[in-house]
């Protein structure tokens, strides 16, 4: 169980739950939410004018401590998609402490069929990166992130790279007293997420749809692609249980192009038009992806998203050149934080719509992704629901009300950690503008 493993090693860790067996209701002593007096007070006078690009060039990184440990968390129920089944997450948590006392946290989600790393490999690579960081002195943030990119290159080690980048950027943001969402542009402090229904029986899907409807969710993301006939039956059951919801279909590469087209035709006969069709065909079937995209858009006005096909900047350039998709799904674990920012810039310049999603992560990685999405304010589709799938989560609360609030950076005071600051329906006095609200509408 969560209380027995892994993260007790962190000396200042807020990852210990006093309710280890009760899903999604973890409480922590207030004293655990703060870095103690060893932290130097951040400079805040000019931080509101700081942006991430400026920080890359001007902030000098000095790492006091960097460490990683396994982050193993069971799911509420098996999570089945077209290509795999997951019963638990076996991720890697990363903690970086700067010499000024500021601490940052990151998470590398491990899904070998997507991220290319398994947990032992990710642990070894994360340790190597942590050791390297401890030997980096008086380098700019840009230079240090460049060293990380050289050590953990490409898609092969993107998840570990993302986790290290998250932790380092988080620590640096706290050093200047700036919440992450403001660091990334400050466009929004509210984002709206969908909720995912995995591949299950029609009865189970209908029950989940009813549950999520009562919780306030208006957009359901449905995993399909394993069996065409069964998928249609599930869609009919969900439609009956939750007739007013919007649908995102996610085939996770499961269909052949003709099957994907048939699904759209069957849905049209049912009077259902999905708002998005995600990764209908195999990641390397570029011709098939383009074929489904053109059919879906021209015949039914449905956008198609590339997810597994979006693994690098080169992939997105191919998508743009061939007009192979309408949307690209940004997942930090596929491309890293810096890689994601490059892809976002290209997609926006090329007229592609953007989606942000995740693997199966705790609030560590989801919190960072949420702040990135809010700060940039450019994502048409937000799919940041994976902590809801966990039977236990080492990070505090959230996702328990129709409105839930994640606080970031120096949102409470000069000694706070971004990822555990959750306050249901409330804001710190005078600090409401520093909060990111996640709404399940």
C-alpha cells in the first residue's frame, strides 16, 4: 500500500497520507505543506514581469540535492485501452532542492508501450540525471536543461526528461516567487477537464457515465478501438445514461482506417457527433490518419487528433505538411517540457488545435501540466483526469468537488510547495488571483 512504500525517503516530503486506505481523501498536517526555515525568501519585486524564456537565460542554477524514488500506486479498477491493460502505475518521483532552499517536484510516468522506458530503466536514468545536476554549478537554467536533454535524448527517455524538467522548473519558479501558471504566460487560472471511461462492458460504461454526470462532468472521453461491435454497444449505453454529454473518442491506434470511418457512420446514424476523434489508427499509419481526418472533417465536421503519432517535433512537422490531423495531443511524458513548448509554438503557427493530456499520473505531473495549460491558455481540449483513476494518491486532495483548486508557486506564502496546495472552494486571503482552478464541466 502507499503508506508502506517509496516516498518516506524525502526528508521534507508531503507525500505521506494519514488515510492510506481511503481513496482520494488524503489529508496532510499543515506543517508538511511548507519548506522550513532553511529556505531563503524569494525575490518577488520584479517577478510579475518574468517569463519562462527570460528565466532560461538569466537564472543561475545551483543544486543542493537531487533524488528519485519509485512511485507505485494502485488503480481503482483496471484501466483497459485498445492496446494494453493497466492495474497500477509504476512511475518515478523526483525531488530537486536548490542551494537557496527552494524545492521542486516532478514525476516521470512510465508506460512502456508509450513512453519507451520501463521503471528500472527510468530509475537508473533519473539517478544519472540527479547526479549530473548535483555537479552543475553556476550554469543558466537554459544550459542545465540542455545538459539534461543531452543526457536523456529524444522520445526514448522523454518521460524521465520531463520529470527532471518539471522538478527543476518548479524549484526555479519558487526561487523568484512566481506561480508556474504565471511563469508560462498567465493567460488563465481556470481550466476545464474531461473524464475518461476505459474499455468496459456496456453496463459498466453506463454506470460510470451516470456517476460522472452526477459529479458534474459534461465531456466524456471514451476508450474504443478493441472491438468495433462492442464499441458501438458501449456508446449506445453511455448515450442512454448521459444523453447531454459531449464525447471524445480515443481509439489508441486500435482501428484500421475503414473501421474508424465505420464508427463515425454508425454514430451519425445514432445522432451522435463526437467533438474529437483521437488517434484512430496506428501511430505510423500516416496515410490512414490523413484519410480518416479528411473524411471526418469533410463529412461530419469532426476533428481528429494525433496522440501516439505525435512523439516529436518532426512528427508534428509531418502532420502539418500533409494535413494529417486537426489537433495534436501534447503529453509531457512523450516529448518533455521543452519539447512540448516547441511543438506548441509550431502547432499554433500552423493553425493546428491543441490538446493536453497525460499518461496515468498522480497530481505531481498533472499539476504541472495543468499550470502549463492554464498559463499558455491555448488548449482547446484538456484531458487531465488521471488522478481520478487512482485508488490512492500520495499528493493532497483535489478532484473531490465539482470545483477544485490547485495552488501554485508562492501562492500561500514565501515558503510553499506548489503541488500540494489544494483548497476546496476557498482561496488564501488576498491571493485568489494566484490559484489555478480545475473544473469538471
